[in-house]
């Protein structure tokens, strides 16, 4: 397959970059459409996408660097070269979800609703991204004699001239199916917000764990007999299962009442507001009490003055009678 599309001077445009861009654009439009249907603020949804992309890039790069840590320790200069090459998808997923959670917490947004909407779009973007991997020849499969084997002739990553299992295309098909399933479940089968998020973690980690058995690029790292991605998939699967079961079994009214997005911050803000209102009320009561006391003093003074005036009048009247 050919990864180089065309060049303009020293700048070369690659198929991998093109498919990645198509995936991001597709994720953007599907996110916009579904967010509007759910009544979510799309400006916030767009901000969520940006945060997910930034943290996703950082996460994928950090995890990639960890997989080649021995190489980087021997030659630290390789770190600069790896800034434009080498990513680990799981790092991107986990980093993107962290960015999304921080964004929702910062803006006091319903995190489950936004995650349910965004993760389906993420699966769609991954599907296009894997097609880019196919053209580039990265993330290639093991050697195979099957008729479905793909032979690369001009790849800078995969072995050339050898039939390989098409792991990229299998991953792409799986991601597209995952996208459609999550959208369907979110629209028709969901009981509570958060269920599609749990399903994404469950299904993606399960599919990735299985497909990894046919991956042939061992440079992605290993943990015992498992690849790095399979090792991470085990924990992601468990987390997804916990999320799904908890959200699915929760009563709708309890799920709706749960402070979503940034519960601690929201509760703290409510407590602070209540305290401020109580303090304001206490000050108002104090002022009212002072005013009442002042009015009582004025009434007492007025009464004394009236009594004095009456006594004076009586004295004057008595004096007048005596004079007569």
C-alpha cells in the first residue's frame, strides 16, 4: 500500500494523516448532530472534543514512550523523533477520557451524557484511523497463508513481500460496528446515562484483546505473555463492566438525582451558596431586630414625652384654676 499521497516541496501528505483527519471530521459532525438531538450545549460538546483530542494525543504519546523506554534510555534523542511518529491507541483512549472528565468537571457538565455521546464518535474516528494504518502498513498482522492475507510492497513499517493477516481492516470493521451499536443502544436500549460508556469500554477492550493475537508488530511491547494492549484491556474491561452494571441496575430516579459531571464540586457549591444565604438571612434578621429595638425605644420615648406633655398640661390647668 502507498502511504505517500503527494508532496509539495519538502512537505509530504500521507494517507494515514488523511484518514485520521476524515475520522476527526466524522466524529465532529456525528457529535454535533447527536448532541443537538439530546439537547446538549454543542459549544460545550465541541470543547469536550478539543480536550479529548489534546489529552488523547498526550496519552497515546506517553504510553508509546513507555513501550520503548529501554530504547529511549539508550538514545534519548529518539524522543524528539517520536513526537511525530508512534502512538498507542489505548493511551489515546484513556488520555481522551481523562481530558473529557476534567472538562466536564471544570464546566460542571453531566459527564455521563457527554461520554455516551462522545465515545460512539470516538469509535467512528478509530475506524477511519485504522484504514490509515492499513495504507501506512503499521499495526500489521502475523504472516498467514490464508486467502485474506495482505502483501505490502512499499511499506516503511510492515514486512514487504510477505502475506500478512489484515489486522488493520479487521480493527476498522470492528470499530465501525461498535459505533453503530453504541448509537443504537443509546437511542433505543439505554435505561440510564453511562451505560453506553460502560459498553464501549467492555466491547472495545474485548475486541482489542482478541485481535491482538493476530498482531505481528512486537515493538508495541509485552507484559509477560500478553501484549501491552492486552494487559491494559483486562483492566479496562473490568472498569467497563463495573460502570455498566452499576448504571444499568441503578433506579432511574436515583440515576437522575446523582450529581453528574462534578458531584463533589456541585455539592460544595450548593453548600457554599446555602451558607451564604443563611449568613445573609442572619444579617437581615439582625438588622430587623436592631430596627425593631430602635422603633421600640422611639415609641417609649414618644410615650414618655406624651406623658410629660400631659403632666404639663394638667399642671397648667391646675394653676389656672387656682388663679381663678
